[in-house]
C-alpha cells in the first residue's frame, strides 16, 4: 500500500512539473554581434592575417619558384571579414547567446584579460613541449626497432 502511494505521488509530481519544461524556450543561438564582440576581445578577428603571417613562410618552402610579388598579392587578398563570416556560424552551431555572453564577461574581466595576454606564450611553449615529447617518443620507438632488427639479424649460436 505504501509503495502504491509513493508511486502515485511521484507520478503526480512529475506531471505537475512537466508544463514548466514544456513552456521553456529553446536556447537561442549566439548572435552575430555577441560573437563579433568575443572575437574582438580575444583577438580572434585578426586570425586570418595571423595565420597568413605564420603559413606563408611554410608555403614559400613548398613553392620556392613563386616570386615574392605573388606572396605579397596573396597576403593582400586575405580579407579578415570574409573569414570571420565563415567562422561566426561555427560559433553559433555550438554556443548559445547565454554561453557567449558568459564567455565575453569572462574575457572582459581582469583574469580574462590576463589569459588573453599570456595565451600566445602558453601556446608557443606548449607546442615546443609537445614537439620535444614527440621527439622523445620517436627516439624510443626507433631504438626499440633498431634493437629488434639487430636481434633478428644476429644468427643464433
């Protein structure tokens, strides 16, 4: 009898709160304006130019016969607004307006501003650490394979 009363009470409670969830509005995707604020605050709006500055030296190595004038023209053609228009829908796909407002509030705070200032150095040092780690792993694996080849090529006695 007690179990029956508990089950009825639970069902009644669930039915009473369901209208609260049914009337809740779905989260709104982030607005273009709030994402632009985020990109401006973090410096991401200049990402296209920053990427080009980093990638052109690598491309020059891949296409050494291209004259310097080609690379100058290439750089001039980069339009940050165009890449931003491509990126904004990606932010909107994953973040709600409430998310972006909270992120903007963080990045506008003193600690958020500090993160913006130090993030490039953190990224740079992290890449160096990752490269060294990868080299260590490669050396370990190479040594292992060299030892295996040596053992396989040594005839048994």
